[in-house]
C-alpha cells in the first residue's frame, strides 16, 4: 500500500476540537514530537479567532515539552491521563484548567478497550520503520500504543530517521485477552519473549506519515548529591544484608527501579557491589545507569517499557546496538507493569516517596496533600505485588524546613500494608513483622532526621488508644506549621488538643 506523506501542519489539521488522541511512547522516548507542536499552534490560532479547541490526551506515562509542555501552554487539553511530569501542565492541573486523573499504568489499556474513556479518534505513533502491510518498528518506548492503535479511527505516523531500523527485534508487543477470557501471561523470567517484534496496524487507517528527525530529548539528571548517594548506599547495604542472610535466592531477583537521581544512585551503587551477583531487571523504565551496568556485565538483561536515555546515551546505544540488541526488550505498559508477572518472577521494587508517615504509609503524588506533582505512575503496580517493596526519600527537604517523615501523610498512595522497607539518607527501617508502634519507633530511629526525631516521638506519646495510636486532631501539625510559618519544626501539637 502506498502511504500519504504529509507535513506536521497537515497532520494537525486532521485533528478536531474534542478529539481523543492516543500517543505512542512512555516518558519522552517513543512519543511524537512534531505533530503535537503543530497541534499546539493550531490551538493557539483557534483560540485567537474565538473558537474553542481542546483535546483529550491519553499516553503511556509522561511525555516531554514537545507534547505536554506546548499543549499545556496553548491551553489545548480538556482531559489528560494517566501520568505527567511537565511543570506547565502541572500548573494547569492544579489550577483546574485541565481535567487530570491519575491511574495505575497497568490498568489504562484494559480500561480503554472496555470503553471507559470513549473512542480513540486519532493515534499518533513514532516509528523507526513501517512497511506496506502496516508493520511498525516502534521507537524507544511503547506505552499503551498497541491498544490506542487498535481502537483509533485514524493513525498518523511520525517516521523518525534518528531511529535505526535495527531496533527491529527489541520490542515484544503482546496484548492479553480481556476478562473473562484472559489466560496467564506466559512470562516466567524477565528475558522471556512472548509477542511480536512489530506493532501491526490496519494500513487503511494510516492517514499520513510525517518525516521527522529528532532524538528523544531526555534531559540529563544532575549528578547525584551526597544525600542521593547516601540513600543509594543504604538501599544496597540492605540488599546485601538480605542476600547474605539467605532471604534472597542465590541467583538474586529481577529489579524494578523508579526514575530520578536517587534511582540512578542506587543503580550505580549496585554496579559497584562485589557482594551481589549480576542481575536482570523487570521494570517500566531504564535510565543511563542501566546501559553502563550492561557494559560492565552487572546487568545481564532488562525488560522495560521505555529506554529513557539522554541523547548522549541514546547515541551510544545506537552506535553499539548489536551488543545491546539481545539485552533489552521493550513491552507495552500493561505487560511491563503487570501484577501477575511481577508477583510470579519475584521483582524487588524500588520507588521514591514525597513523604512517609510514622506507621509506614507513603505519599508519592501530592505536595502538602493538595498539589499534584507527577502521579502514581507504576509504583502501585510494583509495590503491591513485589517480592520486596522498598521506598526511599531524603529525610528532609528545603534545608530542613520540611521533614519527609511526618506523623500522617497528607495524601495516601501506598498504605503500610504495601511498604516493606523505608530508606532515607539517615538509614533503613525494616517494617516487616512489626506492629504499628514498632514501625513508628524504627522509622524515627533510623529514617527521620535528628532535628525532627523528638517532635515525632512527642506525637507518638500523644496517642494512647488503639493499635495505631494516631491523634487525629494533631496528625497534620507538621503540614499546618509549614503552611503557617514555612518551617515544620514549628509544629505545635498543643494548638490542636
């Protein structure tokens, strides 16, 4: 079949006010970059001429400034899901200029197929290659695009010449049947391949191909600071102790790691550990550190949804793709984050918290309980189903004005039932086999910053009733003190008693 090659501006004209769009990719990799920018300009023109123009945007996870940035600044979003991390969009969400709902990433595709969010009008897919049969070699991220492409009435392709066609074979596109017809997902080890190396679409739905040329534009993380390094060292120290005690199998277990400086610090420390064997990863995102671990032979395989590499690391990957080709496999989000597979193969989950409370609950999404930061992402998928669930965060932020260990989290994303280990720069709290008071003492002694320990012990002393001795009137004294004075150290329980 002969495809129609069009410009990004022509592609944007295919999209109408009120349309629902599904994008390929997961984080910045694999997401379109040019049609969405043209769409933002179209929205600005429509608004300037007094006409409404907003779309509903569904993705695999976060995107980049080429998508969420430009479209948020153009006020072109009606609805957005399931995850985001761009400041301009965050402002829209927190000011109620954009309807945003925060979903577990493993659930999104199935909910779409069952019609929870309506039809998909247009799917925009970044590709390394496409043939006349509609077989697409995707880019460096997959996300939920198999579902969006299947459901879409129209498909627009961004054919990116920065992506080598030799990416063929690094994807594993597998869609499970929907309940009640679903069978087991036949993944029994992180490196099992169960699906197709290409995304197959109906060629008749491809209304245009836009030629592009761009890397994924992932911003480099700053070098880990001393706090991040200490958190990383503590996580590795805990894993080594578990391994030596025989509570981890001698082959070790596959790892899942979140995104950011702390995650990178953990991975780099794992690479330096001589006490832990080489390992595989079963995760949703791999970062620059993973490629370095593969070159050292420390990470032998990574199953992921996205290769979230900086441009410099992406160039290293493409230049030596033959070496990495059989060591990385990209899957759809409902497979990379699938609870069944995570539980079966025994993933060790390592995620970050905004704050944790004395009894082990974690807030990973809302600053001071009200302002959305990014979203829950895949942390819930992994946390609830992991062999071990580890959460980490700095003990304090803003030079000590904020304690990230608080009496009660202001927004609960992960309850104490799902959190096994809490790690800060101060130390490690093993919350397993402990009752609530024992958990609280372990967290105060090992994870809280010294400047807040007595305040937290004072809160624990207030509680005299029940298994979990919260004093609800004073539970948010830390948060109220910060709102009133800008310093949680000014928390005064007596004001609420």
